[in-house]
C-alpha cells in the first residue's frame, strides 16, 4: 500500500470521495437566522412532536441520515458505514439514531469537531477500499446541551456575553466512491491542545489554538497558502474564538486574506441575542450540509477548508479544576 | 481502489497490520484475579497516587499508550494516529490522555466494544495507506463508572447477582504496517440492535443479540465455521450474556465447539464476588493486551476472533424509559 500521507498530519486521497448529498434539520431559532433558506427541515418548536428534547435530537439525526441517503438516490441498506457523534453523555443521540438506521455503526466523540471528524474518517474508509458509501453525521440540541452542561433550561440563567449558543441541528452527508459533487481531497486530523483556559463559557478561546495548529499543519503539509482556498471555515469558534484564531495565525507569520469565516458566526444574526454565536456538533453539520454545499454546487466556492473545532472537557473535568483541552480536524472539499 | 469488502459487513485486509506490542495497567482487584500474571502494571489502590479516580483513569490510559509504543520500540512521535475511547461522559479519560500524548487523535465511543472498535479502525487506517503506526486503546475505572452510571461509591449499594463489575484497567496496542507479531486479518463492524432490555443491571442480556449478530455476519461473510478460530472471545458479556449468546447462536443453527469465552468471565475468579463478571471498556482492553497477546505470541492460540460488545445507553436514556441498544465489533487476529 503506497502511503497517502503528506507531511506530518495530512492525508491526500487517491480517489477523492464525493459528497453525493447532504441533508439537515434545524430548530426554530436556526430557521429564523441568516442561513434559513439553506435548511431542509425546520422544526416548529424545540420538541418537534417528541416527548423529550433528547428524543427530539435522536429523531432529527435519524431524519438527516435517512434523507441524505434518499436525496442521493442511494438505498439506505446499500450504505456500508454510519459514522456519527454528538455532545450527549455516551453519545445517545447517535446510538439511538443508529439503532433505527440499522447500518454498521462507528460512534465518534469530537465535541463540535465531530462533523469534520466523521467526514474525514468516512473519506478514509472509502479511499482505503473499505466502503463505497458512507453516512457521516453530527447533531446537537440547545436544550439537551444546556441541561447537561450548564443549567436547567427552565431556570433561564443569564449567559456571558462571550458564551456561544448551542445549535439545535442535525446534518448528514452521503459520501461515495463515485458520482458527481464536491470531493473530499485531503484531511488533517488534529492534536489535542490545551492552553489552560478554564472558563467553560469561553470555549472559543479554548479551541482557537488547536484550530490554528491544525490549519498551520495542513497548509505546511501541503505547501499551501491560505489563499489556495476560497474559504477557510471553522466550526465553531464563534466571534471570540475566530478573532483569536486570526491573531494566532498572524503571529505565526501566515499571510491572511479575507477568506476566513466560522459556522458559529454565520448561523445567527446579531439580533438573535446569541452573544458570541453558535456552537455544538450540529452547528458546523448544518452549515456544511446547507450553505456550504449549496455554494460549492453552484461553484461560487470551488475550494474550501472545513475545520471542525471541539472543546473536549466535561462538567466533571471542569469541576475537578481541569482546563479545557481542544482539537481541530480539517477536510478540504473541492469542486473538480 | 479494489474493494476489501467481504459479504455484508466484513473487510479483509490486503496487508494485515501487525500488533507490535500491547501494554496494560489495572487496579488492585484485577491484579488479584486469575489473569494477574498477564498485566504489565498493577496499581496498589484505586487512586494510584492521583487525587481523583477520573485523574487516575486518565493517567492509566496515558501510561498504557506511552508504554505500548516504548515496548514496541517505536518513538511516540512517529505514531500517526491515537485512537481511544472510554465510558466517561465526553470520553474525558481519552481526551485528557490524548492531550499528554500529543498525537493526532480520533475519539471513539463504543462503550465496552471500544477496544475492538479502535483496533478495527486502526487497522483500516494502516491498510488504507493513511498510517504506518497507530495506537489503539480503551479504558475504564470501577469507581469512575460506578459514580457516573449508578451510585456514589461511598454508599456501598448492594448489586444484583446478574450485574457485572466495571474493570479498572487501561490497555493499548501499537499497530504497525510492518513487523513481527499477531496480525489483524479482518474486521466486522457491528450494527446497533435493541431487543428491549431495560434493566441496566443486565447489560449482558442487552448485548448478547448484537454480539451474536456480528459473529453470525462475520462467519457468513467469510464462509467460516466457528472452529476456524481457536478462540472466539467476547468482551464483555459476563456469565449471563455469554450463556445467552451461545443460546442465540445455537438457535441460529451454528455448530458450536468449546472455543467460546468472554473477557468478563475470565478476568475475575468466583471468589472475588463480582457476580456476573467484568465489564467496561478496560476489561477487553487488558485481556487482549495481556492474556490474549501472550497466548498468540506463544502460539498456544493461532487464530482468534475478538468481539467487543457495548451497551449504548446512558443514565438519561434509561431515565426516559428507553431500552438499551447494543453493538458488537469483531476483529480476527492471527499468527502467520
């Protein structure tokens, strides 16, 4: 087997897997935001006819999986692997969605970096000869995350101005060995970095260094400058984290053009009172499967670097005084 | 890329990755059990000089990772990927261990099936041309699991006779594209099955059908009978689950020989009062990296099927009345 590795951390696909289709389901708040026209399904309320928010998130994820396959005209039972992850303890959203889907299942945990991680791994499974079709997904739900990580939703706690708002959303892509569509051309799996941030409201600050590290390694591994890409889009640093990322990259001597953005910054308008923007595995999942895929298919964007960013702490680790380790995973998606 | 798929769910490696070395760390109870001579490091108490049990589990996992690489004479920074998972919310044991290790990290959640999952994926990354060396790991800790899933340890709750005892243990293998040692020849990623079991003390019963499904698919995909293997070892069904598994397999028309066992059954003696045996991601991880690797290297075993089994519920899903979905992942390990 000839190595597909480039540099320290990057792999370049020999036969780049294709995104045949993407599908997403979001909550009402996301459905009122600037990207509202790019979502396939918008729930009327946070429950979407289920009895608990957790069951809602499971249902959203299951829907995005089945409909991504349907949109790609691929029978669900011809899909080789189902890769997914979410924020909930023991990734129950993914496990219970996978129970319904019935495909060989690989459960992932990468916090908000999960969509990039599932896409990177899915592409490796295909290009490695282990699959011809793979579903890659991620989800989050504002209310399930709030009550797990922070406070009961009913309490209506005030939020820090630099805090991000967990997106209610699930997104899936159907990756295939052959077909028409944007291609996954390379992937850079990130390292876990921790610069000592302990304020769990400030996840953007915790994640920025890890994301910078992955972007710098990716560009170095492939001898590219940032302007190789039409867009380098992180998900989800929010406004605070994005600013820090650009600062770190500048100090690292990188020539920055105006092609950086962040899914968490894009998904809500400033009138929506989400403070530093969106977060949660679902955020980059629904921006990828909606806005970004649309722009790629219309060729407004030809080459993007999609960089998932995850804060890898838990309530328990924070209670024990630990700082927040973080990670960034990057996949380049290109129209050929 | 020629497909490496066989049948419905199995992949066969073209250049089977090699287990260069394994390393494990266990707690005192495991160190007094029947497999005590197969463990590399035994902690004197459940804390192992750390201040919290969670920090102990992190340290154990980190130790197994670094020492597996050292035992294989592989510089840690030459390893391409670090794959790991555990039972704790947001897999903090793996995340914080990965922070120390500093390698590109892929976080997994498969409950007690994690060691088989990390091994299967690690082998795919190598045989797919994406890596030449990979660390595959899993861990659990009795006290961290008890207080997360069940009751405060200090409470000393009585346990059901059919309940399993979460193993305190961490195990890592160093997989490589080349070298001497047992080889990963094929892998079968499982589907999530749920037969409606709601008693969280009875995980063996929840997992048995999913494990049976994976074993049946594996054998069918490769046109093998169970006696192809010297040992088919599940991890971890415990005594109740193993009995159910054999029952399901018999009813499925499989000719069973006496080559079935379970890591959870092997790790404790009946005098150790663990009731139905061991469980937890660490159980199959330390049995694989100790007892099984030893037997393979001495050629007492030439061909084994290592089948990780995971119950994919959480406290929240159980509190919401959900039954327990489960999964089994299989890897065949052979001496050539």
